[in-house]
């Protein structure tokens, strides 16, 4: 499995960057320009899946245009990088919380002591989440975030965040197909209501990408259950607990 951040992924796969109109490599949903950034409104999602054949055909068309001189190859420059959905959420939370509450949250995080086999330390403030590593994000979503933030966030925000933590926990290590189906309902509800809880700019690609998680997890789950079937099912990553970079799967 090739794992990278999304700017590097677009370069590796020769696709448009994450801030383009057709950035999703799973479906052909078109982004919408909103306040100088591309967002992916839930009600405009197009779930027609991309196929390998379509990728190859389109790539050949692009190469033909470049060769004939009717098209041009654009460089990938000036890209700052994608914020995962957790980073987008925490930035929003830190903007509405008073400094005193932020200091209390930082104090709790810095005081956490975990078993040596986990070995995760929060050396940076919640306001400096860009400096957090994948293991910090993973632990925060699965275990720490909800109990720490509950006393400080408004009821609407913490309730919505609880749904997010729950759906990620389910796809982290699903034990049955039914659990994956439940996660699919949770993810669609979460994505559909996000713009109402926050505002339209929350509907970035990092939110849209979550919609493909249940299918990706289910494909690998079926492959594990039906080990005699080889081929299509093995292409996806399965439960997030079995990936080398948890937080990069579907931009968590």
C-alpha cells in the first residue's frame, strides 16, 4: 500500500489536487466554489464510482491533448497541504473556547500518562494541532477527545462530535457486516448535518472522503470472510486498525 499526504498522492497518481473540482478518486462528485475555496456539499454528492478503465481512458485523452499541443500540463505548486477533518474541527472549537478553557484542556492532555506500549505524549497545545502526529490524532478520536471536550463545548457541538468519534470507532475494527452498515448510516448523517451544525465551509474534501470509508472497509471485511475469493476485494484497506497510517484513510 502506498501511503502519502494528499498533495503527494495527487502527484503520484497524476490526479488533480485536493483543492480542485474533481479531487475524489473514488467517485465523480464535482466540488463547488464557496468563498474562494472548493467545498463538497452533501446534497450535491454524485456516488457514481470511478473505475480503473475510466482512469486509463481519461489519462490517454489528456496525454493526447498534451502531445497535440491543444492542452497543457500544469505543475503542482503553492500547495500548503490538507487539514484532516479532525484538524478542521479542532480549529473551529478552539476559536469559540475562552483561553482559560483551552489552558485547562492543554493541562489535561499534557498530564496524560499511558502504558509504554502506547507511548503517546501530547507535547503541543490543542491550538497547535498541525504539530500533532498521526498517533495523537488516532488516540484523541478513539479515546480522549470526547471525555476531555464534553465539559467545555456547547451541547450541539459535543453531540455532533460524539457521532464522529462513534463512527470512527466502529470502522476502526468492525466485527460484523452489520456494524459496517451502521457506520455507513452514521457517516451519512454526520456529513449531511455538518453544514447545519457549523457552516458550509466545513464541507471540504476531508469531510466528503469519509463517505467512502464503509465501502472500503466492507470490501476487505468480505475478503477476510471469503478467503477463497481473490481479486477485487483485496484492493481496499479494511478496518482502520489494520492500516499503517490510520488518520490518512479518507482524510480523518
